[in-house]
């Protein structure tokens, strides 16, 4: 029958185990101890208990160390995830800042190019060419509302393949639809333009990417800028936002040139009777 000690959680060890552990210390042959009929001495029991206690405590220390290592690794993993999220946010913010800076640069250059225009025709030519420089392979048509209808100023891309001409646009749009698009308040897609009254061929619309940038504000309809290019090169959101940001300056320039033209017409009409006299 095995006898066990019940001290400090080591009662599961028999006296033979204690003898073996203590005998390892004394370098005695295990075969002799296994055949020994006598009971272990107090010194052997105390030494074996001490050795077992140190082993047990060592295992507990190892377990605590492993738990601490696991906790550190989990903490490091969470920190790495947070750093990754932060880096992505920084990259995204940098990209947005770069887009805004590019847009501001375009708008500033656009406004500066309009300052040197002496008449409305030159103004619309300059505006269309500036937009084409921003949007490659894009054709531009500026629709301007007038008292008896609307006028179209078109500048086609050198790589224009659709063959759209002024006469087609005159069939697509009416003064009412031009006014609706001028007051749309946001960039219009082809689908939106159809709902506002555009009458274009569906087969042709499948071949092009089409967008309209309004030039109206607060109920004052001036016109809109029509952009188109091949369907395999759809307009990107940031591209249309850049043109929309420049639209207010173009609208103000058109109104300013119209005001100057009206003043000149009024001055010439007043000066006519004096010349006749």
C-alpha cells in the first residue's frame, strides 16, 4: 500500500517517489532504493518535499510567465492593428488633401486665365480649353441662355469620334430643358439630363460618357457646361467636382461680359441721335 504525504499540495506523491527524488540528490542507485524495505528517513522526506515544492513553484512561475507573454503579444497585436488603422487614415487624408490641393490649383489657374479675356467669345474659348487641359480627350460645349432661346459654344476634342455637332444639340435640348439643367444645383449625369428634358438617342448615349455642370445660382439661370468623351473613359467624381468648383467663376465672368455688352449697346443707342444731328 502506498503512503502519501499531505503537505503543500504534494500529497499525490508516494514515499517511493520521495525516495527516488531524494536519492537522485545523493546519487544512490535507483535499484537499491526500489528494493529497500525500510521507511524513508525524516531528512529524505523533508528534502523530497522541498524539491517537489520548488518544482511546483517553478511550474507556476513558468505558467505566470507564459500568461504574461500571451498578454503582451495580444497587446502588441492590438497596437499593431491600431497603428495600421492610423496609417490608413493618414494615407486617406493625404490623398484627400492632394485632391483638394489639385482642385484649388486648377480653379486658381482657371480664374486667372479668364481675366485676360476681352469678349464673351474669347472667354468661352479659354474656359473650354482649360477644361480640356484638365480632362483629357474631353469635348466641351457651353450652353448660354438668351432672351429668345439659347446659344451653344462648342470646342471638340482632337480625338472626337462621336461626331456630335451643334445641330444635334439643338435637337436634343429646348430652352426649357437648358434652363432646368442650369438650375439643377449639381452635376447632372446622362440619366438625370433625360429626366430634365434632354432628347438624345439611347444608342448614342451608350457610346459616350456624358455630364452637365450647371452655371445657374439662386434662380438665375445662365446655362451649363456639357462634357462628353468615349464611354470607356467615364468621368471620375473628383474630375467633375473640379469643373463644378470653377463653374461659379465662369458664371460670374459671363454675367460681367454680358453687362459690359449691354452697357456698350446702350451707349451706342444714346450716341446715335447726336451723330445724325
